């Protein structure tokens, strides 16, 4: 499988006509407001992954922004809450509609507390993925081949994982509940950006 690197934005019309894309992002850290968004990786239902090295701080990427907000294209994430919040904060877009394989895993795979992408991929697809580059310098002017391979690995299996998890959710009678969670996810991300990231607004206390 080849990997396509783009500077600043996606090419025109790259994902026209697709019903869904798998998406992930890389940042300089995990704190909203402090750590900038650096890289976004995307793959359609078939074909090669595409990695966009964003132009900071302007983030002039109209094609990417259009894709994220396109109501006709489902965006598939693993722990989408963080990526969607980063897109909200740095790109100024509300990403929807969305699907999160981590939420789906927590609702379907109640026999385990291991819901990381590596664990879910190993169990459901029988594949091992490396997380060695997760904590590398994603703000570097030039990304290494190892970083690019890592970025691609985070999106190449998401469609297959969605299929497997959907089967489990239907079997357990939890698909409607999962869909309600996915629909709420952009709002949960907006709460994170607005400062309610550490507060459970549904708690009694």
C-alpha cells in the first residue's frame, strides 16, 4: 500500500463521491489550547492513505475543512473526541457525521477494559500495529518515513474495525445507543474546547 503526503491541504476532489473516510490526527501533545494540530491522515473505504502536513498557524486547508463538515461523508475515528476537538479549535469546523471505534468497542466489548486501537485491532482483525512513533515530534518540518508509516497505520484498519464492531453492536442490541453517542460526540468535543473537558456535567455533584 502506497502513502501519499500532501503539504497544507488535500488535493481538489480527492474524496468526492465516497460515503465514508477514516481519519486520525497527530499533535504536539494532548492538551487542548497548548498543543497545536500538526498532521491529519485520511483513507477512504479502499485505496491508499493520505497524510496532510498542515501549514501552521494559518491552517489554510479549505478542502480538508470541507470534507470534515460534509454531511454526506461519515468520518470514522478511534477516540474521535480528541481529534474532533482539535479540528474545532484549530480549523474552526464542526466535524460530522462521525463514528468512533473506541466508543463502539466500549459498548460492544464489555468483557474487557482494553479499548486502545492496538488492542482492538489485534483481537478483531488479528493484526499488530506499532505505536512506537506516537510520541515523536509531529511539528518537524520534515516527517520521517517511520512517522508517515505510523500515521498511515492509524487509519488503514478503521473501516474493517467498524464493520466488526457494528456486527457486535447489533448482536448485543446496542446500535441505537452507539449512534446516539456518535451524534453527541461533536458536542462533547465542543464542551472540551469550551473548558468542560475535566467536568462531568451529567454528574450529580
